[in-house]
C-alpha cells in the first residue's frame, strides 16, 4: 500500500500533501542523519560544563552538524549533488526556557553561561537528501551518580523521559494522535508535572518536518475543539517532541529573548515588496531550503533581521519563538524521530546520551500497571515469537479436544 493510499484512508486533507513518504527506501538516509546527530549530541553533552557559553555551544553544534553531513553522500546522483545539512539549528535552552534559544553574538543574552545545577535542553537535527533526523535531550550540569539530580528537577526529567518512552510505543499504525496526547498528560501527572501547553509534534517526509498530521500536548479547551484527529499509518515518519514543565499549568509565554530561528513556509506565496526582503528571502532559500535556520548563517545580520520582518508579516517565513514557563519552574524535553515501516515501528534517532536512572533520583515512580507494562514492551513485536506462540496455542487446543 503506497503512502498516498494510506494517507487517503485517513483524511483527504493529508492526501493533498505533495511530498511522498519513502520511509522504507530512504530509511538509510534517515539513519545516517541520525548517526550524525548522535555524534554531535555526544560532543555537546560533554561540553555542557559550568562556565560554558551557550552561544559557543550553539555555534559548535552547527559546525559539527555541517561537518558530519559534509562527509557523506558526496557522489552526484545523475549529475545532481545530494542536498544535505542542518535540519534544525542547535538550540540550548536552560531551566524554564522551553525551546529555541540560540542567541546571536550581538544579542544581550549572548554572554549567558551554564551554571552547576542548570537543567539544559539540547536540540538539533541533520538531513540527507531532505530526510531529517531531529533529536532533543535534557541534562543537568554537574550531576553525577554520587551527586544525582533530586527534587523538582528530578521530577520533571523523569516525567519527560517516561512520557517519551511510552509515547514512542503508541506511535504505531492504527493508533490516533489523541492516544499520545492523553498518555503524555497522564505520565507527567505522576510526577506532579504538566506537558507544555500547545506544543506540536509533526509528521515528516522528504523536505518536510512540519507535515499535516500532528500531535498536540496539553491542549487548551479551544485547541481541543479545533485540533484534527489523525491516525498513524504505514510508511509514515514522525518527529515526536515531548516537553514537560514542573509548573502548575504548563503554560508558556514569550519574554525578552529575540527570535533567531526561522523557517520558510513552502505552502505560502507572496511577492515581497522591499528589495532587502527579496534579497534575504533568496539567501534563505539557497542556504536553508525547506528547513529551519538561524539568522547567524545569513551574510548580514542587521539586513537579515530587517528583511525577515516583511517575510514573517506575510507568513512566507515562520518564527520559532523563544518561550518560557514561570521563573520558578523547570522544563525537560526529549525529541525522537520514528518511522512506521511495514515490519513495524523503528526508532530513527538514538536514545539520549546523558540520561541514566542513577543520575536522576525522584521520590515518585510510575505506578500505573498498564503504563509500566507498556514501558517493558519492545517497539517492534517479534513476529517469529508470535507465530510460535500461535502455533503452540493451536497445538494445545488440538490436545484439549
């Protein structure tokens, strides 16, 4: 069954999507992009020490992503170079900052450094030929098995990690997006936490990381009414973003930090009026294509900010705003990319580099028996075992006769 057919079965809106999911055939490219992201994550985790400058970490992450993708797929295919590079620029968001923090050298926040005890969320992605692997994980600066994370920091990290692991097992053919929404809220509640309101996880395809089918976290009443139900189908790929807050309601807001990460919206067309805007937009298309980018990659930062204003006003480019939960709260995040292959679900990205149970000690634990059992299950059922069990069952049935 082709992806187009499976999407039609779910919704006519999904069927209008132009990009064809080729999860099975292009799984190798997804996996290679994921390997690059994993190597970058390992290096970034090691660099997250007291006194490290966030700006330096973001620049280094992007440099490593470019270097990693630059080393593979260098043979032209039918005379055409294989496009590759950053699928999500490196962001380092600390404590109550939810996501998308990646300052420019000229920003007042560029001098911010990491301190012992900071809850740090690392987020980045790479693509090969438009097939993107994006990952995010959470660590605490200076934590060790001898001095583990405790209190509300431990609660929020445990909640997010368990929510991600369980969500991973629910993104499977035939399940609905609301299954994931509900379970993330339930798991977060075990640790007295809330999923960050309105955060989205999206279907992916070639050159698309924000596809039509989506999962929403902790939706408001209005969002519940408006949000479309979607069914996961074979050959689809999803980027699942789990963000959990130790705050009371999971609400987040924009503060003073300047937006630096943007993405072109391929579905919108508009003839920009200003010459500067046209020049900047042309540069964006050349350097980032369909993927998010940091203003840092554009030639002239001041001109870029000016040019992007008109593009954002007319929705040609969308901003990834830097948002925060209240100052006395912490946010933990885990993001994984998963493919629903004919043989069963397959995790594209690697497990988190930093997280180990001995580093995070919470007084609360998962008690729901159903969820605990789900956590022990493999992503992909062993078909041979199932056949064997079925055969044994039939034999027993025969003997009983």
